[in-house]
């Protein structure tokens, strides 16, 4: 191998190693961000969409019952 070939081989090896290192750092950062996101979400104590929809229906039914009770109370107050 000539000196030029050795230099090119060394440079290409360094570049390959650098690219792998950058990819490893990228994967590590993504993993860390995922864990941080999960940690934040768990602290917020969020509910699933299904749970939200069920609670929404329950509240709507309760609102209707409250409205009916208010109307009955108003009718009962009239002399």
C-alpha cells in the first residue's frame, strides 16, 4: 500500500467510526427523550381516550338529570 492509500484507508476508517458514533449518540438521545416523555406523562396522570369518553357520557347524563330537577323545582315553587 502506498502512503496515499494508507491515508485514505485511515480517513475512511475514521469517518466510518465517526458515523457509527454519531448514530449511536442519536439513538441514545432518542431513547432518553422517550423515557423523559413517558416520565412526564406518568406524572400528569392522564386517562385514555376510552375512559374520557365514558366519563363524558356520564357527565352529560348527570347534566340532563340536574336540568330536569331544576325544572321540577321551578314548577313546584309556582303558586
